[in-house]
C-alpha cells in the first residue's frame, strides 16, 4: 500500500491520518534544490523560548525588561539574541582553563555556521537563533564578531588602555545592537552610528559596574592607563578603597561612557522612530554618570545601593508602558 506524506506543523502524516512526531531534520531533494525543514513540535518550541527567557532574566535583567517592551514581531528574536550573548559572556567565568573556554567558543562558531545552513544543533538558544535568522535574515558577521571578541577576552587580563575597552565594547555590545536593529527591520546609517556609540557606552559601564563582583574574585579589569594616570593600583580596588584617586578613576571611566551617549543622542533627529526600542537601555545608562557627577564626593563603585537602583528604574519603565 502506497502512502503519500505531508509535512505540516511539525508532524509527518499520511492520507490515513497516521501521525508520527519527528525529532530531527527531514531533507527533501528536488531537481533544483535541497530544502531542509526542521520538524519541531510546539512543546519543544515553548521549551526553547522559556530557556532563553529564563537565562536572560537571570543574567541580563536590564536586557530582559527592555526586550519585553519591544514590538511583538521582534520580542522573541531579541530574547534569542540576548540569550546567545549571555551564553558567550558567562563562558569566561564558568571555566577553570582557557582551553575549555576555547572549546566552548568553537562550539558556538560551529553552531552559528550550522544555523545559517538550516541545520542548528539540538540546543535551545541555537534553535531560537535559527528561527530569528529565518524570520529577520540576520547578518552572520555580527554574531561571529561577538564570538571572536569574547574568545580574545579569555586571556583574562586588564585592558592595557581605554582604546582596548572601547574596541571590546564595539565588537560585542554594538554588534548585538546591530542585530537588534535588524529584528526591528531598521537599516539606517544614522541608527548604526548611534548603536556604535551606545554599545561602547554600555561596554564601558558594564566593566565599571562589574568591578565589585570581580574584586571579590581578586580580579580587576579596569583600563590600566587610567589607573596609572591617577596613581590607583589594582590592590586599591581589591580592598574596596574609597580614596580620591580611586574615585577619579571611576569618574573618568564613567565620563567617557557619557561622551559616547552624547554622541549617540546627536543622531536622534535622524534615527528612525522604529529604531528607538533597541536603545531603551540608554535611559538607564545615563544614571551611572549622573550619580557619579552629582554625588562625586560620596559615590563609589562598590556602593550596592546604586547598583540596585537600576532595577527600580526598570520596573518603573515597564509599569509606565502598560
């Protein structure tokens, strides 16, 4: 008895209504092309989405809240991209040997290549990335650039100068923003310029705000040239010193981030309105410099209250948009 097969909604069925779930790709060879169709059940899609939501909410809370404010068409793709970024970011802190970190980076390089070949590995973030790429035709170059820069960062040393920190921020945070703009359907040179500066500001402030965490692990990643300029040693940060030279280092770094934010805002008149949701976090970044400037004598990088203030502002943001 011959059966004709149909593929619909992740199910393989016959005319006799026989339905079989398929957990792998089916390749149908045609005269002119080979189409790879990923057969996914609704339950597996929901599991992948939940995994991405949970990891972003836990590791990138600000990005999570801002993603909730994106248009429906871009929200799931944005969460997939942020989950991808989180997976890469936590490699450095979760491995005890550089070799292991390099192996995990290689996995993600291969995963991205497979995603663009319509053959993503059986991993939740990869599966969601595949859906995002198919939906928005995302640029592979930005993903690979994030991986390459994170891979170089496995050297586990302080930035030799401020330019190194800016380059790292451009290649990681700015690249992520370029991808977020693509999920919003924005292709605009002014939006790209704004994203470049915003990404640099984000990377700089993330380095600054992560100082208490890394100090507790006996590590300091702040640019050495600025520390040397003010006569601050790594030991000053490890001890949580509140001396004036330490405050000067913090203020200078925050001020450089503020300069990038000002540059980004100079493009605001030419940036399409559709691009604005990708830049929601800039509203929060400006508070770091504001606290630093207004409370210069009392503000300190180890002040936990200032770190917690961010979440209160984000809750206020999402409440006001409901």
